[in-house]
């Protein structure tokens, strides 16, 4: 039986796994872009690999998007 907490420390009820296609839709990029980011390490976007399948945690996607939010420009107008 699965434990109450998973390896990431979240309760199993809170863990919402998304396919690569679903994650790409949320971030408004292509699935190919996610694959490129993952293989190059360009962005610190966490993912979970189960066998040969890659999935993304919805909370991690939201945290990633929040970390990329720009609130002001440097030396801008």
C-alpha cells in the first residue's frame, strides 16, 4: 500500500501529475520545447520519470512559472 507521503513530501492527494502535453499546454509552449529544456537543462523545471514516461507535477509547474515572472525591467523606461 502506498504511504501517506510521497518522496517529494506531498500528500498523495495533493500530487497532480500531468503528461508532457498537458504541461506544455499550461506553460503555453510545445511539448518539443519541454523536451528540449529537459535535455539541455536550460531551465530548472522539475519532472518525474516513471519508466520511460515523463510527467510533471502541477505544483512544480506553477512554482516554475512564478519563478520566471518579471515584475520590472532593468534600466527600462
